[in-house]
C-alpha cells in the first residue's frame, strides 16, 4: 500500500500570528463549493499550551492561506478562559457544518523531552481554576455553523466526568439516526470488553441525546496498537463501505495509522480491517518536532477526483498531506496480503 506524501510537506507550519507561533497540528478539512477549508489546532505557547482553532482556505488542497487573522474558536468563547480547544473534525450535513472538538477546561504546561512524552506541570490559575479534578478531564462537544466562521455551541457528546476524545460524526444519517465515534479512556476492563482504550459507536435522533455507546474496535495488533486505538478522520462513504482511518499507539508512544471498512447500513459491523499499519513515521518532520516525536495523527480527509487527501498532524508541530487513490485503498483493506 503506497500512500504518497506531498513533496511540499509540511504544508502548514507555525508562525504569522501570536496565537499560532509555536505549533499548528491536527486539522479538520472539508471541501465546500469547490474550495478546500482547513480548521487548524494552534498554540502560541507551550507554558501553558492553550489551544485555539484557526481557519484557512485553499484552491488546490496544498497551498493554504488564512481566512481570518484571528482564531475562529477560542476556549474563552466556550466559557473556559484558561482552557484548551483541540482536535477538530468537520462534516457537513444538509446546509450545516458540524465541528467535533475536544476541550480541557484548563491548559497544561508542556516541556519537550525528546523521549516520546513531554514533561507536564499544572499552571497556577486564578479564581479556583485547576483545583478540581474535572478541570483536567477532556470532554468532547459539537459546534455548528453556516459559514465556517461563526460557530455556535450545540451540545456535549460525552459525560463530563470521564476523559473522552476522538469524537467524530458520520457525514450523513444512517437509518434516520446521527452516528458518532468515541474513545472513552475510562471504558476499560472486563465490564467494557477491552483492556485498552478502544473505539466506540453511538447513535442519536437529535444530536443532543445519545444512546449508550457500543464497543466497535479494540487494539488487536500488539506490534503497533497495543497501547490504545482511536478514530482519526470522518468516515468516507464508498460503494463498498464506510472508510474509517484510525490511529494506533504502541508502548514506545509511536503513532501509526490503520484503516477499516464499516457496513453502509450497519456501521457497527466491520467488513474489513488492516492487520498492519498503512502509515508510520518515516520522514524527519514525522519523527522530530517541538513536542512529541514519532507522531502521525490524521484528523481530516476529503475526496477529489477519486483521490483521498489525508491531512495529518506531525509531532504536534505542523500539518502534512498524503494522498492515495480511494479505490486502491479500499481494495487494499479488503485484500490485504498476509505479509
């Protein structure tokens, strides 16, 4: 399986504005009216690492420029002035854009170590912020917009007493219901059917009230996903199933990418899943960065002229692009060689 990295990688890098001068990574991407739009996760500092969301646009999906010189979403807008808004994923259903995001009410300090995980410390915040355990849990929520610039809070998609990330909406209803992927960190153990954090799926009639989630997939390949797995990019509808890219993490904190196909009418059913990863850190920008080395983390994908554009964060530092013919990838998932 050959996935082509773009020769201009990384295609989006930090700088330009104070709120993105340190890092940009893990973007949401969508094509609307023939134009590519990217919502980037950014930070102007690592101490604390308060994250914002900025909006860029592109005619070709490679060369992006900012639509606005200020963030479109900040923790302050969401009622958390010391928080951090992270890892957007975007879909459009009918005439409305839906943005999944993760939010931590308080931002951490990060100190790079080069060993795979940065050192962390808790800043001192006023007014009692940071003093409750819940201030350090990551919740997931949805914003809505008609124009990609002005966003309104819709709902939290996860309980506030647990850590839950990688919430991703399907781009259309299935059997009359909205469908959502989740990755609840605390849903581990015999009662949950998995010993490590896995991917879960849930349904809703109205996007507000969600059914109890069901375990969709857990780590099955110890060589590269023994620590945890989670959804990466919004599902892509193909004639042979929903294509879902996911990330796997090993004990050395190396992030790689796998893929699966889910049944079009029953997305709880996995038609096929890669045993081996389809991407791993190879280039210098995927192995070395400001924060965490050896990270490939896709959060956006779009299809144009039969080509799947995969947008991914690298080392929590910059944004890169890889492409692969969509049908070739689907064929590979369904017919993966034994070795």
